[in-house]
C-alpha cells in the first residue's frame, strides 16, 4: 500500500505488533508509527480497542479522523 501511494510513513495500532515485520518498512525507507487508539468509539459511544485507521475513517468520517 505504501509503495502504491508513494507514502513515506505508515501508522498501525498496537494490536498489530505480533505480525508486523518492521524490517520490511525499514528496507523501503518507510517510517512506521505505532498508535494507541484510546479515543475511538463506535456510534453508540462504546470503546473498541485495536481498530485500524480504516475503521476510524468508515465509522468516524474524514473530519473526525
């Protein structure tokens, strides 16, 4: 995804730590950032841990994200 969009930075939640290979990002000179999604909620206001940025975009919208 980073290569297709010419991104130099990628963010992922802490829940992906067990399967992300940081060396792949380093080899491609992509900065990898861990994020802690403490403020993400669904429409009912319930906290949902370990969501991705895509979940946030779809549920919260571009402005809130």
